[in-house]
């Protein structure tokens, strides 16, 4: 993977790695609930997309409930939407103290590991990136996002204990992901975008870095995704040590490129809803072309969506995205 990243930076052509699995679920005639609960269906969706589109890498679903469910958080699973956490699991320092770190057989973790393994074995013409949640985003799902935002000031020791337990589980999970043979993991840490850069360093970055240090090497890359960053906490993302950073559509990519070292791969950032889902193919072509033009000076740029594409994105719009890349 170190060589793959170096090649991305040295070749004159820009490559694209949109985060998308939902179009693949639709391609194979399944529902979202099928893919997020069955590793075989999940893999088939990823495989179908790899055969249809020339992405430089394949990505699995960005599902931010798998780890929370493993801890015991209540989950709602609609037929055609990504699952969501429906209630608070923890409400006190005492409950955090008593919280057990789950095994990798809990919840849907085995199904996601199966999807990773099948994808790694059967998609051999490009890297495959698994997905996982970041420590602060997981802690916020277990403790409630509003409550943890107050907790980091009122009960910082309890929040650090929760983050430590979340990080230990994420490391265990990412080590298991690595054993499936995938080339890397895309860690979604959007909740850290609610923090200042200084607070993000303390309550997110130091824990993300523990995961990076535990799993990232020459053959396995961690991509840190933060679509909550509007430009105020880019330094904390850089400090994680992740070899690639993925940005959401709320940020100015020219500003990002001026701040991120040229040795780090930078991915982003077309709006998955207003561009990919709601715009016309002509508008997608125009927006994609405009971003590519702005990014011309930067060898470490990879074209991508700002986040996971939602369900029901028109295939004509994805076609237009790749058409703009080809023209460029």
C-alpha cells in the first residue's frame, strides 16, 4: 500500500475512489438491510460495482453502527437506509466503568469481517478498503453526542476511560480486518468535527493514532475520514499519522491542499446528496470538472465523494462523474 500511494502521487493521471456501496446493492437487486446484515450480499454489492466502474479502489459500506451494536447499543435497521443508533447505552461514569469490551463475535461484526474477506479474495485488480468508526464518534454513539460534548469538560476522566475502551475494541476489530486481506480501512470520525482543533487532538487524535500505530504498515493503510471538519481541525487529522485523509463536502479543498503535507494522500469531496443524488448528469459533470481543475497543481489528490453515497443515486450521475475524470 505504501507503493500504491507513491504510484498515485507520481503518475500524471488523477484517479477516483468514490465511497459507494449503495449503488451496488441496487445493482444486485437487494435492500440495504440485506447488505448490512449479510456479509455475502455486502460482498456481492461491492463486487458488482468493481466490475461496473473503474474506481482505483473498492470501498465497503460506511456503517457507523456496527461497533456500537457490538457494545450493546440499540439499533434501528430500516429496509432501505443505513442503520442508526436509537438510544443511549451509557449515562454515568459508573456505567462507563462497568462497560465490558465486546468480543469480535458480537452483533454484525462477523458479517462485516466476512464481507471484507470475500472482497479481498475476489477483487484482485485494485485495493479494497474496509470501514470502521473512529473512537470519538463511537463514544458519542454510546454516551449520546450532546452529553459527551458536555462530558469532556465536566467529567473528562470518565470520557477518557470510555474513549480508551472504544479504542481498544476498534484496534481489535481493525487487526481482524487486516487479517481478512484487505489493503486498508477507512475510519469515519465525523464527530470530531464538532470539536476545536485543540480538543480534537485530546479527545480524538491521540486515540486514532493508537489505532494507526497498531495496524498501519507498508501493506495496510488507514484512511481517516472526517466530513465534520469545515477547516478548523485539519491539523488534528494530520497529526493522527494516517497515510491518507478523506474530507467531506463542507470544506474548501484548496485550503486543505495548502495545509496537508504533500506526502499524505488527500481524498474528496463532491457532495454525495446535492451533487451525486439530486443534480442532473450535466451538473455532476460540471462540478466534477471544476474540482479537478482546481486540484491540478496537487499530485497527492484523489477524486472522491465527500462521504458514502446514499441510496438511490442515479447511475447516470455516477457515469457523469467518471466521464468528467476521463475528459480531464
